[in-house]
C-alpha cells in the first residue's frame, strides 16, 4: 500500500482535490488543505525534504508583492461604478432607437453595447446586470421572445471576458508569465469575431423566427434625426474617452495595466459625477463589492500556490506533462482535449479557480509542444466564457435570474442560453483552426540571416579582412 501511494502521489493528490471540490468545500481552503495534507504525507514518505515547505513563505510574498494583481481591484471598482453611473442607459437607449426599425434591432443594440461596456468595465457582472435591468423589461414589452431576450443579454455580458481590459486576460497573463499588453492585442481579433457571430445569429433568427425579434413599432421610435444623433454621441464620447484611458495608454506603452485601471477608476468617478449619480451609497457599494471579489481572488491564489508547490514537489508537473504530451494528434489533439476538459470542468468551477488551479498545470505541457502561450491564453479565455453561460450553474444566468420578474421561468433562462454557448464554442473551434486570428497583431521577432550580414559586410568599400597573425615557436 505504501509503495502504491509513494509511486502515485501526484494522481492521488489531484483526485483528493477533486473530492474536496465535489463535497462543496470553499475552493481556497480546499486547495490549501489538500496541499498541506499531502505535503506532510510526502515528508513522511521521503518524497519531500522537511525544509521544502519553507518555500511557501516566498510563494506568499510573491503574491502580495505582485504589482500586476493590483489591476484586479482597480478594474473591479471601475466596473461597479460604471454599472450605476448612467452610461449603459445612454448607450442602450441611443443604439436601441438607432436599430429599432429593423427586426432584432434591440438585440443588435444589446450586443454592441455589451461589447462597448466590455471594453470599459472588464467585469461580467457589471455588464450583465446593467444591461439586464435596462433592456429586459423593454425587450419583453415589445414582444421579444423571453428565451432570446435572456440569452442575448447574458451572452453579450460575457463578451466582457474576452474583450480587453478583461480581468480574465489579466489573470491568464499572470499565470502564463506573459505580457498583459500582448494578451490584450491577441484578444482583439477573437473579440470582433465573437461580436460578428452573435450579430449573424440575430440576423438569421430575424428570417427564421421573425416573431421572436420584432422591430420596434413606430410609436416607440421617439428619437429622430439630430436628437437621435445627440443621444448616441452622449453615450459614445465618454465610452471612447474611457477606452483610451484604459486600453490606449496600455497599447501605447504609457501605462501599465495597474496604472490604466487606476485612471479608469478616476474616469468612472468623473462620469458618475457628471451624470449626478455619484453618491456615498454608490461609493460604498462599489468598494464593498471590490473588497469581496479581491479577497476571494487573493485567498484562492494563496491556496493554489500551496497546492501547486506540493504538487510539483511530489512530481506532479512531470506527471501532467507526460500525460498531456503523449495525447494522440500532437498540439491539435492537446488543444482539443484541453478545451473539452475545461468546458466540462467549468460546470463546477468558476474562472478564478480554473485559472489558478488548472492553467499552471497545462501551461508547461503547452510550451513543451511548441504552442504560443498568448494564443493558448486567449483560446482558454474564449472557452471559459462558457462557464458564465452553462445551464444551470452559469453566473450570468444567476444574474439574469436575480433581476428578471417572477413571470420569467428559470427553464426559459437556461434554454435561452444554449444557442449562445454553441456560438462561443464555434469561436473556440475557429481559434484552433486559425491561430492567426490571435497572433496577427502581435509583433514578430526579426529574422536575422548571418550569411546575408556577412555578404553585406564584404561588399562594404574599404573593408578588408586583416592579414593572418603568425606566431613564432614557443620558448
């Protein structure tokens, strides 16, 4: 028995973690408890030296001294402020009136506003709740299908996970050891493809089931001409300014993600003040939500570091690498397996748990197979979108349930999410088939041909090789 445990410590440790998670114990404490328990067993069996666990102090210090993780509370605070500052109302009303005359017009408005809010807030909860409160009653009032309405609002909010400055991309960049700016650049193409897929689906639905997505009646189109343009500008100008403050400064190299998040918070406060929404109650709620999310992330990360350290100490890294690199199909087989695995495990774990537990185990195998880690990170980010849309556990569906009237059945919310989950999986397939959708904006390293340099040097006028040096006999 002892020999079996000694030679299979890594898979037993992984199975123990899964057991803890299935019981329903909080993820942060499950990770830490599993790591320490197997750490003590590893010491008793001679797999780990006694002083090996002393590395935990360095691991914990690395967490609290990581400047990049400061971007998480900044982006969270910015998102919660913008959720209540009135920007979403202006955008949705302007785009709703603009697209109102066409079938599915309100759906197009929700999709495009979701993309804009995603490029500003970076948090799913802020986008889903803000758009749901405003759009859900309006779409149902004008005859939109309940399933389509809840589905398009939830899906458009989850675009936030893939559109920079997504918190998902910040965490993935940290876990993969890559630049946040490169991760943001890599996500631009997939984000545009996702928005296009959503819009194409609405267009197809307007022909197949026009009764589900009717056009606004003439009496509902209250804005025309220059008032309509003013309303759209009123929503777009602050959005463009905030997008530049957050993304523009990062792409131009003027600010780090943490500094850009801080400027975004200032911009959110200014916008709330301009719209006369800046109150002590708003500030308290925003800071309280930010504190809870940040504490959750830090505790999960601490637990994950404890688990990861012991897991590597008992040979877990080598076990995972051997298991994944031996899959049939090479890199493509690895990517297909990983995405199916993450899609399934997202039924039970939220994004932060997946990022801090699963990604560190997968990244070495991906790098060993020669997979670009930026492409890999964006691909995982696209897949993890589905974790917010999985019936019945998706958080976006919980948000919709919380703001929907009692007349909206939970079964309708779940059924309405399925087509959008399929569209998100189509995006994953596109990214696997065409990596260029991620890498085309990334800077390519210059290729230097030594033979060409030598030839150019020979052709330079007046440049001749020095005569050979002759050495006399040694005395």
